[in-house]
C-alpha cells in the first residue's frame, strides 16, 4: 500500500508573531513541487491563528503541539479539539517525549487524547520512543509495544489510516545525536510488527522519524525503507534548513 510521506515542523516554545510571519512568508516563496510530501506546521498555541492565516490557500497544513481530551470545562490552561478545529487545525502532536518527561503525560493520557481526536475526525501524530537507559537495557521493543498498545487500546476495528506515528528515541532529541540507520530501521520495523500482530494493519500507517533530523542527515534517513517522513524540531526553525529536509523526501 502507498503510504503518505510527511515533513512536520514542531516549533515547540519558539517564535512570536513576527517570527512566524517572517518564516511563513519566506516559506510561501519556496517551490513545493513534491505533492507526495505533506508539510505540517505545529506552532505554539498563541501562533495558531497567525499560522492559519498565513497558510490559507497553501498546500501546507496546520497542526498543534498538544490538546486536552475533554470537550470543555474547568481545565485551566488547556485547549480542546473543537477550539483547534475552529482555527482550521486538523493535526495534533500527542505523547511527545517532552510532554511525558516534563509534564507527566502518561500512556493512558495519550490514549484518551487519541480517542478524542479520532472521535472528532482529527489526525493524531502519536509520539513514542525509548530513553537511553531503556535502550541500553534492551527494553526498546518492550517500551514501544507498551506505549502503542495502551494508546491504541480503543482503536481496534477502527480505521487508523490517518493516524501518524513519530518514533523519537528520547536520547536523540535535541542532543545532536542521531540513531544509526540500523537502529532506526529496526525500531520502525518493530512498530509495524506490533501493529500487525495486534489487530491493525501496520503497513498502512505512516511512521516518521524524529531525533535530531537535520538538512545534513535527512537524505540518508529518508532512504530507510520504513521511514515515511520526519518530525523536525530545531532545524524546522530555519526556513532554508527545513526546505532542504523537505526536498530530501
């Protein structure tokens, strides 16, 4: 089956309105001739509206970095699916390692968010990955399996074709360290196998790599069979670097 390829910019807690405008105006001048690759920009909540306006009539799409799983109520500081949809935002990153490590996001919370997003016909980008200690102790497959099976507990029998997975080895995020080709290939194959052996069609799911992706290593990484694109952090803050990454897919 043909899987869609993605180039996702996770701007994290960066860019004010002028930064966002400058970046996207420059991005709009680029030749995005690879229609096989979908570009998604995930700004901070305060820049969602500006980004939405600047991406209007663009082939690039709007994503968010987080969402809460309740529709409304006394949840100070949280954002609902419908609030995002009102801004034209259909994609949402959930389970990012920084959310898990800094804000205590659990596998169960990721499950609730995934359930809510799919019920609202929105598209989740589900992040999973092992820590340095877990890899060194031979627990990578165990960790990936737990994270996936808990998150997708209520999705069996449903169409998850529009759900994207982002494999991000925690020890490679923001460190400048990139996993080896063999490590990435094995992890992505492992993810597909976990889906295939638990009632899902793993061959239809796009799996992105997200661990210190740069314009210098993107070409090599994009040639890995089971890599369907990238979730890009630091390099997505530079128009030229992000465009170079896009062009490698």
